[in-house]
């Protein structure tokens, strides 16, 4: 085991293996509860605990995966470019939809803060829960929150959105592909967008756009909402 963990790509191998297992389970059971990302997180945590391998050993190799985040994010512009005409014709509705999602997200956290009597630091930690990690961490730090907790909160929000978006759109009768994409991207950032891209090209493009716009809107909205606690 020591020889195996000494490899600089140990973390990459474990991550890809866990994700592939999650993907196989998803394809086998066809159930949203079998989310590949959620399963891979659980498997990796269980593996590290059982083998008593320190997280730093895993992270030393797994960090190489993060190098792909930038090119993958840039790739989201491709489906958006292909749906440029639809974007132009629905611009007002898209912006209003994203803005509504950002405000509802912030109001939800404010309500939770009041109900559970969260202090200002805990409140600031949760405010950026629905935006991409790169922006959310900066927002939490600037508002005085705990960014180390913000990261898993953002990831869990994305996973939950990925798992439930299909059921939610059916429940509320949301059938328009633009509406689906905007809702998913605004509520559950990149992890949700991966599900939107499975739904269709329009859904994926609108969801990818919503990630960036919702992030910028949340930066501004968070400065206002932090005043309430």
C-alpha cells in the first residue's frame, strides 16, 4: 500500500475509479439517488478511513484533476455559442429568471439564519451556497464567513440539485428548455449543469450561462443581504 500511495497520481486513480463505480451504479439502477459524484465522495472517504491513509496523501495526487476545471469551464461556452440566437430572443426572461433565483436563494439562507439563530459568520458562510466554488469562496471570505465550510456546502447544493432537478421540473410543470436550464444553473451551478447538458443542448447552454451571471449577481446581492444579520 505504501508503494501505491507514493505514486504522485494515487489521488487521480482513486478519484477516477470511485467516479466510474458511481457511474456504473447510476446506469444500472437508473435512479437519481445513485449520483456518481455523491457515490464517489462516499467511496473515497470510506477508502481513506478503512486504509488509514491521510487526506494529504490523497490530495497530493488528486489536485491534478483541478487543472482541468479551467478548460472544462471554457468548453461551456461552446453550447452557449450554438444557442446564441435563442439567448438573444430570450435575454430579458433569462436575466429576470436568474435574478429571481439569486434573490430566493439569499432569502432562503436569511430565513434559515433567523429560524436557527445563526450568527453573522455562519450566515456569511452559507450565503454563496448556490454559486460556483471559485466565486463562492471569495464571497464567503470577504463577508467574514468560513470558506472551508462554504466549499462542501456548495458541493452538496450542486449534488442535491443534480439529483432532484428532473423531479422538480416535472412537479412544477416546467417544460421550456430555457426555463429548465436557467433554473438548474442558477440553483446548482456546475454540478447541476452537468445534468442540464444531459437533458439537451439548450438546457446545457442556458445553465452554463446562468453559472456566470448568477455568480456575479450573488456577489452584489450578498453585500446587501449580509446587512440583515
